[in-house]
C-alpha cells in the first residue's frame, strides 16, 4: 500500500497532539499510521497488519488520544498487550503523545504487580488503561475495573497474544466490554485463529495491510549489525573509522530530533556531519546536499523524507541507524548509494526485536544481508595509528623540519631523555583532539546472532555457524584471534627477555638522529623495530638496546652497518658513563615504531645513506 499522506497535519489530529509529535521529532506518519489514523478517527473497526517496528503504537494511540474526554476520568480506551514490558512501553508512548494534554492519565496494569498499588491507581481514575489480558480479566471479575465508559478496545500484537496462550482471555474480555465499542486489532501476522477472532468480534472492519513490493538493489553490499552490548553511536563511529572505501555517508534515523542530535555528536567526534530534515527550508536542504557533493561535508544524517531523491555519487555508505518502517523505505534509503555505476555499502542496525523486519527486507530485495562483526577497539586504534603515521611520513618527506628538529633536540638534551620519549610526548599532545586509542571497552562477544535463538536447533544447542561473512567489508580481520579484542592486551608488547646495551660509533656530531639508527638496524639487520630498545645519542657515539642472544650473523651484519656513511661498529657497551643517561627505574625499555602499534606496513624510514 502506498499513501499520498506525508504529514501528520493532514490526518485530522488536534493541535496539542501535533505539537507533541513535533516535539518528539516525528516528521511524517509511517504507512500504517497514515492509513489507520483516519479510519480510527472516523470510528470504524480496524484490522491492521504490519510488521514490528512500523509504528503501530502511534497508529492507534494518536486517534484514541484525539477522542479522549479529559474531564471524564474513567477508562475510555483499553489496550491489551501480550507482555508487561509492552504494556509499559505503550503507556509511555501515550504519555509522550499526550504531553500537551494536561490532566491526561494512562495506567499500565499487568501481572506481577501488587493488586494494592493497582487498586489505588484505578481508584484515582485513568483515561486509558493498557494491560495484559490475564490481569485485566482479574480486575474485571473483581469489579475493580469498570469499563462502562469504554469506547475503544485495542488488541495490540494479537498474534503474540495468541502465541502466548492468551486468546481465551482476550475473547473473554471482548465479551465483557460494551458491545458498542470500537475495536482495533493489530498484528504482525494474521494466523487463522486471529482472523477468526476478528470475524467474530469486529464489525465491518476496514483492513489495512502494509506489504512491500519486491525490488532490486544491485551493486550494493548489504550488512547488518545486531544492536547489542554497545551503544549505536559507539558502533557507528567504529564502523565509520574502519570501513575501507569510505567516502561519504547518509545515515538514516527516524526523527528530526535524532538527525540534529546525531549530527552534533558526530561533529563532536571530529566528523564533518550535518542534519537534513523536514524542518529545514528548501534552500538549507539544498545547501547541505551541495556541501555533501563537493566534499565540504562527509556525513549527512537524514530522515526518509528529507533524503528522498538525493543523488550524490560520492555517497559510499548508507547507514540505517534506525531500521526503516518497511522494505520499500529500505530500498529507497540504500538507493542513495551505489550511484553512477559505483558500488555502495548499506549497513543496517537491527535490534533483536526487529530481526523479523530484517528477514522481510531480505525477502523483498532478494538479497542476503550478512551479519557484520563490529571492529574491535584494537582495530580502530590500528587504523587511527596507521593514518597518523601516514601524516607523519608525509611531513617527514615534504616539510622543512630543521627548526623543529632543533627544538626536539634541545628538549631531549635538557631533560636528559631520548628522542623517543620526546617524540612520544609530542605524539600524545598531537592526538589529544582525536585520541588514537578508543575509550570504553568492547562488548562481550555475542555467542550467536539472534536468528539462532529464533531457530534453535533440534537439540537445543546452537548450530555451528560458519564464520561471519563480512569479509567484503573488512577483509583481513577474520584471521585475528578474538583475544586481540580484549582490554587486557597492553597497547604495545614490551620486548620479551633481557636487553643488552650496545655502543655505536655515530653520534650527534655526525648529524645522526634516532630514526636513522632505528632505520639502519631495522633495515640492515632485519630486527623488527619493536625489538629495538632505548637509544641515547651522544656527541661522538650513541647507545642502543637490543635483545640479548642476538645471533652471530646479525651482530656481524650490524658491525658493518653504516649510518650516514659512518660504520657503526656495534659492540656491547662496557663503559658506564657517569654523566650518561640513567635507565629510569622499573621502566620497560622504550621502543620505536613497532608492528604491534603500527600494523604490518613498515614505516618507510629513509635508508641510512640517503
Ligand atoms: P510497532 O508497534 O509497529 O512495533 P512502534 O510503535 O513500537 O512499532 O514504533 C517503533 C519505533 O518507531 C518507536 O521508537 C517509535 O517512537 C518510532 N516511530 C513511530 N512512528 C514514528 C514516526 N511517524 N516518525 C518517527 N518515528 C516513529
Ligand atoms: Mg507494537
């Protein structure tokens, strides 16, 4: 079903309700809302079928509120929900939609709560009662709940109530409420018993069924992340950082408020992001889109309506931060990427209760959506370090550094510390605005995706699943051991075992810098830079710490190694200089570079003789 209505204003709702919706940030009615609200406002019975997450609550709550007589503090509407959680959730939704209706009272009633409290609350009076069938039945039998003024009865998630064995209670309630009532039945599916209830108790119901047409989405890689353990925002920033071919993204959320909030949060994290929503006038929207086109903006956070028709070829990613109402909306959303013959990426955040919607989308688009394993903190740190390193290398190669080099040298000398420590301090300062390490911790590994819990194998164990199929998104990470993700791992492993201090015959007088020494040793002797310990520069010579037990071939190689054309003549350092540097107590030897930190790509240090 498609609907021409794209504004709540067109539905005939009262001003206080429209204001409340504006406050919450709902921009347009979802399809089920656009269809059901007018029908319910007109007083018809209704049979509404739409998937979870499509906005069914507001579809019945808004027209109910519209018709409530605040002066009559008697239940005028009753909503039956399968669970206590849903009863509370629906009551909260009523409360928020009734924000501008002073004196309005909604009461959730469910099993497990003391009768004493409920009796008190019932005595105080409520305009709308939301409850689970068993407890509502109890109160009706005890005559502690009087439904004489009831105008509307809503059965929310009817199929779920059936599944949980409440159908008899529901029928009993239907029989014990005024036959003049309006009845609305909402369900994600329409199994036979529900249809039967509808036939028996609804009067000439209008039927609304939100179903999506199939659609094709070619050249787009689709993945989903099941929301668990981490906040969506954290998940989002991790994904943004490690996605390989990231250029620009459109992030979809449900509310105007969320576009602004998320834009602000991303900006605060250093992204160039902006909101795009229906509150902005045409000119502002166009400016935002132009900025996205020209690269002035990388991320736009949009609602469905605002993003309609956007055609920006550099959008490499569409992120469904909030799941869309239906597969059709999903197809529209992800159609914003993969344009002009490029490949696009679509990532969907799915709450456990939205897994069914995910399956529908897969069915409708006839494309699998593969689970995405979230990058670990280590992945993100590696990426940030790699990027930082690139900038350092560029600066080394392209910039005039003499002045800075002198300052660094002065600091090292005055403080009697090695260049590495000075560099570390500078690095720490340089990354303050965008720290290289992530805060927080990784969520515990999720044992299995939710679909497994929905389809437990016959023996109650989880089936062994093949490794997640997210290779396309993050190719080389699959073979990392899970342990890498844990916090326990120090940011850099210290060189194992003892270190021996060697002396070499090059020093400051030769114009040598620490990086030359590291470069020479790493390149000539093939010692990974992370195994190179502390280096101290003196005028005519220097010392360097290397792992004990160096093979003869290696030490022979190093004896012949040259730095700046000078043979270094590496030998164990026997002199313990008085005025020399002291090893800081208890400190692990300091190292340069190192693959633990900088990934596999070796820093392109200049060859010693260049
Ligand atoms: P359902 O009952 O169909 O599972 P809900 O009523 O629980 O769906 O709504 C799912 C989510 O969508 C809720 O967070 C709700 O606030 C949000 N929502 C509902 N209608 C709108 C709308 N018109 N615009 C934006 N968000 C909406
Ligand atoms: Mg619902």
